[in-house]
C-alpha cells in the first residue's frame, strides 16, 4: 500500500487522478481511447481509414447480394443460366482487391516502420509481468518496484476501481521511452490502449517497443490483456507522466523507497510475495 509519508505535499498532487488528465476506458465507450503520441495517432488514423474501406466494401457486397437475390429470383428466371465463366469479371474481382490491399499496405507498412525502425529514446524501462502484478525497473537509476492493484475494500473516492495501483510507473512528460518487456511466470501482455502499446511479456525473452509520451501531465491506464490466470483482471497498469522537475523529485524519493542493490535478486524475491485473491 502507498506510504504517503514518503511523499512531500507537492508530490501528492501528482497522484491525484483527474478525469481531464487521464486516458482510461469510459462507460459505454464505442470508439478507441483518444490517442497519445505519434504511434497511437498514426495507428488511430489507420484504424479510421480502414473503417471507411471496410464499410464501403461491406455495403457494396450487401448491395450486390440484394440485387442478385431480386434480379435472379425464380419468378423472373424460369430457366436458370448455365454461365460459369466471365473473363472480364474474373479479372476485375482479382485486380480490384489487389489494388485495395496495396492502398491499405502503404499506411500499414509506414506504421510498422515507425514502430520498429525509430530506435531513438530518452529512457529505458524494463517491465516484468508476474502473477498477478507488474514490476517496473529503471536500469539507469538502479531502482525497481512492484505495482499492485488497489483492492476494492481499500479503494478511496478518487481512485478507480480495478484500474488504480499502489505504485504507478512515473515518467517525465515529452520523452520517448523504450520498454523492455519480459515475464516472470506465465505469459502476460503489457497493454496501454491510448499509447498503442501492446507487447507480450514472456519469461526468458525480452520484447522491446518504444513509445512517445506527449507533453503535459497525464495518467495512462492499461491492463494485462493476455489471459494469465485467476487474477488476470486484477493487474492493471498505471503510467503517469509528470513534469521534468516533479520526475526528479519523485526519483529522489523513489531511490530511497525502492532501493535495491541486486535487481535480479529482487525479481526472484517477488515470487515469494503472496497476492490476496479477490472474490
Ligand atoms: Cu497477466
């Protein structure tokens, strides 16, 4: 549980959630969460473009089916046609879908290139998925800590049920982060929808992904989205971006709070932690 004694009053402000500054799921939400950062914005643009393409194709196929059902119904076609080939139509239904796929492939490959090729980053965070919590490690700062969901009976009015955690991942605003994502036991998945980050966390393997954290303090909520056992639904992800000064202050206090000489040992020790099961 959060030990507020460790945090000075100005830092408390960082941890007060605000509806205005949070990327989170909303009740009855139909669309994607508003994107943050260039990868999420590009992915959302691609999604919106594909939605138009797929809607036009579906409407065309539906219209064609309705027309064929009406035009070639039994009443007006007593003798059925035996036609089985039409070269022009066969060329069309091959060439047109190929062209549509090429049009889709261009923005899609651009996005893949953006995600995979731009390796410049300002900081590295190692994320370890475990049953059922996350461990965040800042290799350059030599700190790591566990992040547990706040259980329902301990939740305060300002916290979000099933989403808020005791120790959120704090990062400075306006930077590029490289996440190294690995696992401690079964497969998990590190998923923050508004940042378009979704990477499997697999024991014995390190996956990497980079993302841009836009300017401005904000809370980004995510969840494990690889079914990983009985408490799969209770290992949310909270990433908070704060100003550079607040980050430095947090880092100073975190180094005391989460001091750790041997990070690998810490991960092994995490195995012994017991998570109270939620009914
Ligand atoms: Cu999981």
